């Protein structure tokens, strides 16, 4: 029988094997993880809602199915969490905001939540996010600060803040996040877990995001195979999303061990404009060399495109304005001041401003399509800095105005809608995680997963010092 710590850090794949062999039950796993959650929640503040009763009821149903040899789906009995920007029926989706009315109909699951239930997953609860997911750190007016398991004085990053903290801390193997400017990849990088931002439309989403074509839903996990398993489930069809891609109905674990031999891969240390802390730059460069050892041809490319900061910020401001649309003057004082400032800037934009930014987004996507005619993948640092101090929005206020100024590698690939993943590649001298970003051509999600798995095989297991 596995011990509590073994359960905490067991992969979804391992748990399913335990269930299959009747060596461990879904009830024992759910109970152990809920106890761990209760112990660590005061330190980490990773959860906005804990559904203890619902999780144990689901686990008991799963246990009966496994005892009968009839699991209901590929995740039967596997614990998962849902980010509190994503609908989960029976519980409010408060989005980290005091502005969201609690007296609403909460009887609908988002597409990804529904697919997880259908696959037999046991939902532990909802994880924290900054208000409406507007920024890349992990605090909100409603739920306060979510803290990094590697160092509780540091942020997890955001906006999938609680998902990253829970994943790194061993509170469930699978976590549902979303990414509009880096919100899966940034917290994955800061907490040392794997996160995939899929191609836009690959995972059906509902309701539509105020950030439009920038935002998508995706998996966060401690292993690439687990993320691929979760991705296979949440990418199944749902007709509530008219922008969803034609469904592939594939198991993304198939072929994941095939490797990168013969691939041509570009490595860009700065994209041509980003500043990266030397310790991180060195670690990422060493990570890129691993792909050569795996048989790929690596070419360093200093400049890939000019910074798309202004175009992205225009689109983001407009989305923030939409988020606060209809909020009264009295209600607005309850909002995160940074969100309110960007929303007010968004309200001053013209339709011409927005369309100009959208054209710039399209041009960038076209430029990257041409880039990938030559290169199978692009490697970059994920974050140029380690995790910021908790409760702090900017890394260097003298040089930065808004959160995108310290995450230059993330948001361009929301603009282009390409798949991109964050994968751990080391630790700083201060013991904080460092991550590599793997970017694939549009719709080449499986290629990103194959490359991530090839790199993962070169890395030691790392756990936070909880």
C-alpha cells in the first residue's frame, strides 16, 4: 500500500495502475489528498472552494466501478482541480472578485469540467486566481495571496495560481488552468510543474473569454504524460464553443516517447528584445543543448520578431474594460486597482485602436507560420526572472508599468494562438524553479508534447521543500 507522500506525488498514470491492480482505492486517495489539502491550505491558500463531500462521493462511486472491473472513463478516480475562472456546477465561480454576484444559477459545467466528470475524475475543488485572471501573479481582492510551495514569501505566478500551488505541493496530479497571456505557463514556471497552453480552439471553452482569441483552457500536471492524458479528455467536443477546432479524438500519449531525432529546432535566448537574468539564461541554454543530445539540430536565432507589447496591451486593456462593463462607481472601488486602471484605459480605446491591434496580432501569427516552415519548434526561456515576492505586481517598478513587462516570452504566443508549454529545467541558487518554453507551430500540440517528454527524460525529479 502506498504511503501518504507516495499518494501525494503519484502521477495520474500510477494511480490508475494502482486502481486496476486493486492495490489502492479512489476513496483512500481522495481522503489522503483532502487531508493534505487541509494541512497545506493555511500555508498556501491554493483553493477558493474545497468540495470535500462531492469529492468523497465521486470517489466512492469510482471505487465501486473499479471493484466491478468497469471504470467509467480514462480518469476514473483520479483527483483533479478546476480553476475558479471555469464553471463547475453546484458551486459559484467567483473569479477572485467581490463584484461577482453569488445568487446566480451555478448549475452548469464548462466544457472541460464536463469532460473531466464524464471521464470519472474526482474533483477536489476550485483553485484561486487573481481577479478575473487579469494579471500574472497570484493574489485577489476576494481570496488574498496564494503562495509558492518552494518559498512561501514568493508568488506562484498567475493567473492559474492555485492550480500551480496545488500541483507543486502534491494536492492532486491534474489541474485545469487557462491562459490568456501566460496564465498556465507563468505559474507552471514559477512552481516547477508542467503546463501546456494548447492551440486556440483545441479545448472547447464556454462562456467566451473577455480576452477573445487570446485565451484558452489547458492542463497542468507534474509529468508530461499526465498532461497529455488530461488534454486527451478536455479536448473532446462541445458544441457550446463555435470556435472549437474540428475534433481529433486522439490519445495524446500515443507516440509521446518517439523523440526529436532529426528535428530542426530554433533556440532564441531573448526573441530579440527580452532581458533575462544571467542565471536563468545559463540554465535555459543548457536545457536547449539537451535537444542536441537527443538527436535534434539546434540553431540559435537571436531575433525572431519585434516586441508585440503595444498590440497585446491594447487587446488586454479592451478585455479588462469588458470585464468591468456595467460595474457602478461604488462597485469599482472593490476591484483590484491595477485591473481598474487598465479597464479605464480600455474604455478610452477606439474601434480603430482595437482593430489595429488585432491586425498586428494576425501579422505576428503569419510571421510565425513562416518561421515554422524552417523550424519544427522554437525554444525560449519561459520566465526571465524567478518568482516575484508575494503580493507584488512588478519586478522592477522603475522599468515596468504592467505585468506583461516582466513576462516577455509568454503573451506573444497567445497572440499567434500557437501551442506552447512550460517545463522545469532547473533551480536558481536561491532554490526557485526555472523553466524552458517549447513553442510549436499552430495546431502542432502533439509535437510540443513529444519534445517536452524527450526533455523531461533528461531531468531529475524535483519537489518543493514542504
